[in-house]
C-alpha cells in the first residue's frame, strides 16, 4: 500500500511499526538510521531513513539495544509501506559548507535544496547586521562544529555526490556493527547548550510534516556525557529556525524583514548574474497589495534591444513559525495580478523606447524554505517571455562557467517555440534543471531523432525532464567556487578559490592553483595548494611593461609550479614546505622592452636570476634579458624562471636541479608564452584575447525548431525520397531562409553592420592564427596528441565558421541593408544572421552531396522541424577529411614556428611570376601584377594613419595614399577588386556566373574572397587592409594555378593560360611522382600506353599508365595513376571528387562512361592478364606482384570513403606517402 500522510496514514504506519519497535531504545535505534544518512550512496534513500528515525523516536518505548535483524526488518517494512515512493535520485550534492566567524564547516544537505543558500544568508546576517549575544553565536558555532566533526569522520569532502540513481536496498554491511553506527553520530558533551529534543516531544515526531517537525528544530539529544545527532541532515533547518526565532524575539517582524531582505540584496549585488551582471541596483519594497511580500526589480539590456527584467520576491518571515518550511505558500490573486502588472509595465516601458526590443521577465523567489506558488496570467508573447526560478538556483547557474545571458535567452526561446508547437514539457525542478538537461543534450531540449512519427500530433507529445539534471551544475558550482582560508606569511589569512577550475584539455595544468578573492592590481598573487601544503607565488606588476605579457608570464609560471610539485612528489613537497612559504618574483624591465634584440643564449638565461632568502620568503629577481629570451625558438625564459625555484629547492630536497627541470619541461619546445613579431596589419589593433562573434551550438539547436515545416504542409508527410523530391524541397527551404535573412537585413544600418562583420572576420582569423602558430608548443605540452588535435580541430572549425558566415553576410548586407538609416545590430542579432547564413551554406552543400550520390536521397522532417538525413557522409568523410587537412596545416606551422619570432625581410626586388601569366593578367584586368602591391601598401598606411582596423575612405583619399600609382590605375584596381551594392545580392552582373551567388560554393568569382574591397557609393569604400591583402593573394594564386574555370574570364590570353596551365599541371605532377620514385630507388617509366608496355595490339583505348615503377629487389611492379586535384573545400566539392573515384560506369546520354578509378582498374586488369609480357618488358624474370595505386598531390576526401569499389585492390595515397611504397606487399585481385 502506498505511503500516505494524514490521520489514517499515521494509524496504518503505527500499526505496522509499533509492535516491532516498542521494546527497543528510541535513541540508539534512531541513531543507527541516523548514521546511515551520512553514507553518500544512500542519499536517494534520505526520505525513508528520516521517516524511520522519526518512527524509532516516537514508537520505541523500551530499553533493548537495536540489532542487525531489527534494522533489516525495519528496512523491509519501510519498503512495503511505500516509503520509497517519496525517494528521488540525488538532486543536490551530498555535502556542502557554511561559513561563520571566518571558518568553514561541512554540512549535509539532506532533503532541502536551497537550504545552504538560505542558512548562509542568515549566518552572514548574524555576523554583519545583528548584535547577537555571545551565548547565541556560540550555540551556532557548536552546532556547526558538531556537523563538521561528524562529516569529517567519514572523510567526506565538500561537493561529495551521492549515488546517482535510486537504490532499492541498503546494504547490511553498512549496519553490521550496530555500536559503530551509533558511535558514528555520537560526540562528547559540549559545554554550550544546543537545541536538544525533549522527551515530551518524542511521541508526535513521526506524525509531523517534513519542514515543520520538532526533530528538525532540535536534531540533537543529550544522553549522559554524550551528544547524539539524530538527524545530521537537519543541521541547516535547525540553524534557520534558531536564527529566525532569535530575530523574531528581538525585533518586530518589519525589522526582521528589513534585515533579511537587506542581507539578500548584499548577496545579489555580489553575484555575477549569468556570468555577467554584477551589482544590480535593486531595493526591496513592500507590495502595496500585501505586506506579506516584498519585491525588488531591475531591468538590464544585456544585448542591444534585448532585456532581462528581474523581479526578486521576498517572503516575509512574519507568520513563518506557523508551518515553518512545510507546504507551499499560495499568495492571493491580488499578488499575482500585481506581478502581472509589473511585467506588463516593464514590457511596455522597454518596447516604447525600443521598437524591436525583446525581453524576458525573470521571477526570482527568495523564500525561507517554504515553497511559493504563484499563478501568473501573463503568457509568453512574441517579444516578451516569463521565466521563474529561485535565488539559490540563480546563484548556482550564474557560477556555471559556461553560462551566458545569450544561452539563457536562447534556452527560453527554444522552450517557448516548442510549447507553441504543442509539446507538453514537464519539468518539476525549475529552470536550473532545464538548463542542466539542455547542457547534457548538446544545448538542445529535444532529441529530434526521437520524434519522427508524422502521424503523431505534437499536442499529444509529452517530454518529462528528469529531476536531477541540475546535479552536475550544482556540484561544479560548489567545487569550482569553494573558498579556503590560507595563511600568507606577510599578509595573514586570505580567502582563496580555484583560479583555473576548467581546462580545454582533460588534464588541467593549473589544477592546484588558487587565487585570492580580492584582486590586487599592483601584484599578481596565487598559491599552489593541494589540501596539505601551500606555496604562495607573487610578482610585482611593472607599470612600464605590457600588463598582458606580465600576466601571461605569471600564469605560465603557475602551470610549471603545478607540474614541479607533481614531479617532486608529496614527500619532497612536505619537506620544501617547511622552508618556504612565499616565492616573490620581480622583473627588471627596460623601458624599450619591445625592441627586438639578439636572443640571449640558454647559458646566459639559465642562471640570470638572483635568489635571496628571508625567513620563509624566497625573493627572485630577473634581469631584462629574460624578456629577450621569449624571442628564442626554444623555451629558455620559462625554464629559467622555474629553475630559480628548483635550484633553491635542491638545498632541502633530494633533487638535481637540471634533472628536475628536464623532467618538468620534457623538451625545449614546451612553452606558454610567445613573443611573436607583428607582421600583419591586424596585429597592430587586435589582441589574442579578443573572441569573434560566432554561431554557438545553442543557436543551431534553436534555429532548427520548426524550420523544416516552413515550406512543407504536415499533411504531405515528413519523408522525402529521391533526388528530385529532395532537391526541390531543399531549394524551397533555402529560398525561405534567404527571404528570412533578407528581411532581417532590412532592419540594420548597412555601414555599421558591414564594419562589425569585417572586424569579426579579422578577430576570427587572429584566433585561427594563434592556434596554428602555437601548435608546436602545444604538442610539446600535451601528452595526448589525439586529444590535442580534437581540441584544435573543434576551435578551428568554429573559427572557420565564424569567418565564412561573416563573409557571406557581408555580401548579402551590402545589397539588402538600408544605406542611410537602420539600427546597429547586437550580438544576438548578428549570431542569428550568421546562423541563417550557415544553414543556407550547409543545406546547399547537402543538396549537392545528394546530387553526387554521397548522401542517400532521403530526408525526414522531425515532428519539431529538424531536417534529418543520413549522416554517414558527414561523419565518415567530411569530418575526417577536415581533420586531416587541419593536421597538414598544423604540421606545416610546426615546422615554420621560428618564422613567427623574426622580422619580415624587406627586399626591393620586383614581384614576378611567369611572363605569360603576367601578360594574360594585364590583358584581363588592365594593370600589372605589381600595381596591386602598391595599392595594398597605400591602404595599409592609410589605415595606420586613421588608427582603425576597418575604415571608410573616399576615392581621393585612396589615390592620395597610393602616390606611385595614377588615378586611372587605382580606378581599374578598385573596379577589379571591389564588390558593389546591387538591387539583390543574388543578382550577379556579367561576365560572372549565376552560381557565383551560391553561398555553399567556394572559388566564387564575384565574392568577398575575390573582391575584398567594399564599394559603398560611387566615391566611398569600406576597407579592411588585412582582408584585402589576404584575398588579393588568394585570388592571384587561384588565377595562376588555374583553379577558376576559363568561363570566369573575358580575354583570350587569360583563358588560354587557364587551359594550358591545367594541362601542364597534370603532366608536371606525373613527372614529380616519377622523379620522386626514382629518388626512392625505383626504376620507372612515365606516360606509357599499354600497347608499348605489353608489346601487344589492344583494340580498346584504355589510356596511358601515368607512372610505372618496379623493383627487382622487392619483386614488385607499381601501376600508378597520378592526380593533381584542387583542394575540395565544400560538401559539394568533396562529394564531386568522391563520385569521380567510385570505380563505376554510368550511362550518360546512352553511352557508358567509366569514372577515373574504373579507367585505372581496367588498365591494371589488362596488365594482369599479360603479366609475363610486362615482366619481360621490365626485365622482371622472377615472379612478381603487380600493385595498383592512385597518387594524389595532396590530401583528398576519397581516402576516407568506404563506399568506393576496389578498396582492397587499389590504394589511394598522397605524394608525401610515396616513401611507404616499398613496405606494401600485396597481390591485387582485379577480376571484378
């Protein structure tokens, strides 16, 4: 029979348990179950255990000591009585902490979510605002001391978690020793009087409601010279009731509320809400419709045109003693109506000033532990939403390192959209739980793949969110922000918390580094702390040197100190701790420290420091050459800094200075600080700390909701099959997204949006460059190379997306945004534009991938609008291909690391390419290839004069800046290199192709990549010098390499160049492969037909073998097809290349056409048929193997595809892998 409260339920419970319990000692029997509440794995059984404790106290009336059999029987009866119905998976940490009088105490959280926050507020109030007598504060201390002592006995730490899911039973081994269980919650008598349960209260304990029981008020009992804690998890309710009762006895209710609400405001003001807002200007005021509540309001424009309207609701403590923390307090309708009015007032007020404004009213309940049930009439509108949470959850979510106002907004937007689509969302544990759930699910509320039944009405779909999704968020918020009091040898006690709680890698290199709560701008201060020992590290900030560089050096040293202590081990660390408590560093910096000087040698740097020891303080000073060492290819500077500590340490611990430094650093490439020489225009304006606006995962999840149904009626079904149907649908969806982005662009001021996006491109490129040129150091720092590649790939992918989508929106905005008016967009609005552009890019790529047979032509639209298709191509080919391309780039950057540390060599030599190409270029564009160099230099100098990363300039300014060029030359170059406004961005002028408008294609002739100067009006241009330089040389390169079709050009010389260059490229690559194989010891023939190789007439023209290589030593012959392909950069290009190498024959216009792979296979099959003839031709008299290869000039997507034929028979390798060929030993079977 299920568990139930009330009179009848209590009678039934009493009937079950009283006969069993009546002869046993109430205190000791209850103490056994009390001890079980301190075992983390039984956190989910907390309710059952607390109920059993109450039953033992109330129904035991004898003196018999409890037995194992009794405990077992009681647990079984509790299960049958239905206690487990009230059990839930753990929703909070098992152990948390409270601070009082400068000391931290461990407490069990029990069943009270938010109890820690409320209790800490009251404790701070007692310390800071209430002049309580000493006996009262000692009583508080004693309760906290008992709690801390009991928890510490079990070696439990703050942030400890219980068992993650519900347990069916409690293990007998945990109560096998009854006396030990009782002792676990027993301590010697304390001299201070604490709330002790009186015997006359025993009888009714089990009948009392959770939150309003005498045991929660007095969880201790005195027995002889001992104190037994009968309910450790009620320490927080005990303290709350104790303090609230004291306040109500000393002050009028109004004063009590003044004190508590003021203390709440102090905490709210100190909280960085959603990781951003600190010091909200809020003041509580009594509701005019009810003295029982107070509210405080604040409105924040967290992004341009986006608002959060906070309403903090404080519940008066006036009548709290009636029910204490039990049940739910339901305010009157007048209170709800008043709050509705406040929400509408805020909405009207904000939207009257911001025509396009959107907002969310966030109701924050600030109760004492009792629930508050509000009934709002306000419903979500298109531009305003409502969210309810409580103060302790707001505190927790704001401490999550991933939380941002943007994520909160997008999450509320997604929830609102799903509800409007008919989804019933059940979430009993509030917004924090929803946030935790979405974070666990890649920031999506729903998994679209689970909702693909087209016959299922959305209104009948119910999604119940588990109640403990907030658990991980809570634990991390507690452990990341846990404060420790550490003694500083000069300053005294300082509160510190983790300085680097997270790392992008699995190993946190600063895991044990803590920082003070209060930042000192004149001194960098941190402490290595591993719970048993500590070493303070300090560095005085030099005003003459870049603060950022000093900070990076200090943070680098902290990482090395962390590694140093790991290497010397805990025994040596303890020894060292006895002799040094503080390490203070000082840098003697030259005023001209930025001047590039010869890099000092390692010998000069390794002992450049001076150590002085005063008491427990080691003082180390470094000369100015330490900074010069940063420009060395090798990490001498950071090694020298740590060496000072290692050398001093060697006096007290058994380590060799040089050996321990080598062990810590592993090699000379491992470093954190790089003194790269600025060589590009953007480096004079941007720092590596600036992050671009990018599309986040939560943006992608949000935009997918209902997207797929915008161009399809649900009655038509959710499945599309075949190329024609899928293509038509994707075209319509792309057109819808194009129309949507166009309509949004009409809102924004053109020049402001363009400037912001061009700056965003530069910021993204700066971040990409940082990842690339530090790869050598990161590879040395990170032990797990595959993890490093995963991290770098993820970041480069996000940055590439930010850059690509920004370029696409620039092209669109130039034509669609109003020229004279419009608003400046906020970050969220830019993210939406980027997200739409990204979706258009990917859907266009999907369409091409389906066309090229890389993706199965089947599309399924989920109930909630996601467009789903087979992901094999993306996961198997595209992602692995992109990863390999990035790895190739990173390897090149690793080799060229030293170039980043030296100044660019400036020569007076003229820029030269092939004479034929130079002639073709000048005929096509009307200016030489040298002239744009002068233009680029002029635009750079003009930008430096203006001191702007991106700037406007008129034609006269540009001509004046390019004094070596005539105005006619400048005009021609601006025409050739500028993209200009048109009535629509999809309208492409002649001689360019319509496909130049497709955002999913690369090498578009009429794009920002080929035309990087933006023409605003007939006389005005928008200039980004770095982008223009990069794009010009990109355009020059693809013209020279003939990577653009000849249809993109007007003149015969350029078209002729394209054709000749493409023909030459294939032959040139054949020769390169041929020569390389000869260098590797192979005999070779190049471009030989089968009749010549086999000395046999062959009727079918099977083409030439590009390179035939053989080795009598290895008894191998290699038939090689050489392919110099363009680098595939889009889904369509990747799919197109794969289609060319599938090993199949297709019917085109009634004729069979073999693809490139099959042509090679047929040649090799013919060679196999006549191996004896081929062997005779090559002088291979013994048995030999014939192997087939396709050699590519670079990484190609085909090597990652498992869908092609002849995988076992034909190997695909790159030019760089030719050296591996003498290790291959296989005989291909090409009989298919």
